[in-house]
C-alpha cells in the first residue's frame, strides 16, 4: 500500500532528521502551518540563514520541521547541512532504508551520510561553498579512495562548476569519474 504524503513525510524525517518547508511542499504537496505542525507532533524551527556561502542574496528566512525537539537546538549551518543531504537523497532517488545521515556534526573527515549500494558503500557529502579548496580536494580524494561511490551535493551553481573541474583533476579517468555523482541541491526552494 502506498503511504499517504503525511506518512511519507514522517517516514522521511526518521532518516533525514529535518526538512525545510520548501522540501515538504515539493516532495509531498503539503503546506506547513502551525496547526498542521502541531497536529503531526513535529517541532517547528525557524532560522534566518545563508543558503549559499558567500552569496549575500541567498540570505533568507527558512522554516524547518523535525520529529525530535533536539534538532531545534542545532546551529543554522547544521540544519542547512541536514536539509542539503536530504535533498541529495531525493535527487539521487535513494531509498531511506539504505541511507544513514550524520550531517550537521563537526567531523570533516567523515562523509555527511552513507548509502549502501549493491557494489559497496557510497559516501555522501554536502557543500554550501564554505569549504576551502584544500578541503574539497581532500574530500574528493579520500572519499573516492575509501568508498565505491561518492555523491557530492552543493547548494550553489558556482560551487558545482568548481567541484566538477576539481573532480576532473583529482580523478582524470572516465572510469573513476563514473564513481562520482555531482548534484545541485537547492533544499530551501
């Protein structure tokens, strides 16, 4: 039996932890309002934040929801990271049962999420554009060596262009590049 949009939202929040109002409207066709959030037992979270690092025009008020109130205590960047990783999961059509998100923690040596594929584990990384060039190079190199596949999601188009160029330098062979999926993930829209 196909889950209702509300059931799908609640199931996804177990894995994704937080979602933005934009994601909920696009994915499930649901509009959030205080009464609906309360009726679903969700925690509302509102932040003013930069969605694309270094882009002043990307400052916006964002409404998130979470199943657990602990997410309301997270920094804005952590919430954006969680929503970005959730957007990457949706855009790459990966089922939640095989996905483990750890986005929003301060450990740049580990990927933001892991996805179990038939051919092994995939690393998932979300980048708002705040990583310096050395960090991007290191993540592409290390995750490319340690995982069967790498999903690298970004919030901005300029960053996508940069990561695409960097990937061609770090992993020049066509076979290696097939192990990477680059995704533009504007999670707030």
